[in-house]
């Protein structure tokens, strides 16, 4: 039996309010997010903020003293690129629920996001496994002196 229009509108409004609250929560969380990544040579740790901006650079264990300027620059750029990728993927995961249609209200179809247009084509091609091998470190872990390694 078909549900009355008034009841369907009531459900849709409740769903819309829940989505609006969830979006606001997600936006607040994303504004405060940051990621730190250690370069593969373990010479630097780069932290990026919520919009991928460079928020910090640490030179680890004085390794920079034995590096050429080009090697050090490459380490910084590698870690910054990896940290930005982590942040971009974090945003994608956080926003994913809003791209799905509502199970209860079929008229609420979710929204489409062109992640490639927002973050560039490499975001969909990049192998995220290399970023998840203990090098990417959430900033809160850094604050505790934990780098995700045993």
C-alpha cells in the first residue's frame, strides 16, 4: 500500500535534517584534521592541514646534515605529496556517505562528486597501499610520541 504524501514528506524532512547535521559535523571534523608523513628515507616528517597546506616540517635524527640540498628537497616534497594524498583520501572517505542515496527516502539520491576534478587525476590512480605502511602518522599520535611503529 502506498504511503500517504504527508508521511513521505515528513520522512524526507527528517532525513534531510539528519543529513544537514551530519554534513555540519563532518565539516567541523575536516577543518581540524591534519596528517603527518615521514619520508621514505626517514629524514623528514611533513604535516599538512585540512586543506593540504603545509603546517610543519621536522628534520629527523639530523639526517639532513649528510644530505645534499637536492636530496633534502626531494624528501620534503615526497612527504608533503604523501601527506596531501592522505588528507585527500580522508576527505573522500568522510564525504562518501553523502554521495549515497537514502534507503528510506528514494527521492534523496545523494550528490555526485568529481574527486578527480577537485584533487587532480592522480587521486584515483595512486596506490594508497604505499601510504598505509606505517609512514603516515596522524598528528595526535605524533603528540603522544607514537609513530605507528613497534
